[in-house]
């Protein structure tokens, strides 16, 4: 997150994405939601709506309310293919 927010280091969205993805893959729920947001909005990576939804769902399945909201918003806004 330091690379994304430029907290003590030079801002580098690609590096931020890399480290957030590693944390998400290891099961860090907040990182899973953050990764979904980065994928949804193309932050440090190309936009990948379906992959974003997968990470929101993964975090939402264990009770992360913001991820549940994000997934619901994507569905409401018809951002995902039917």
C-alpha cells in the first residue's frame, strides 16, 4: 500500500499492485478488496472487471462488508457480462 499512497516511498502503482496481489493470494482479506478495486479501476494494471468481481466475492465470502458492497455495485451497474 505504501507504493500506492506514496507513504514514505515514490508512488508506483505497478509495484503497489504487485505487493497487494501477493497479500491477497495469501488470504489477506483487506488486500483482496483492495486488489478488486485496483482491477476494477485500472490502477497499476489494465481494467479487468471479471477478475475484480472474483476478488470482491472472495473477500465478501468471509464477511468483508466493503467487498460485498463493491460486488453488489458492480452487479447493479451492469459492469459484468450476463
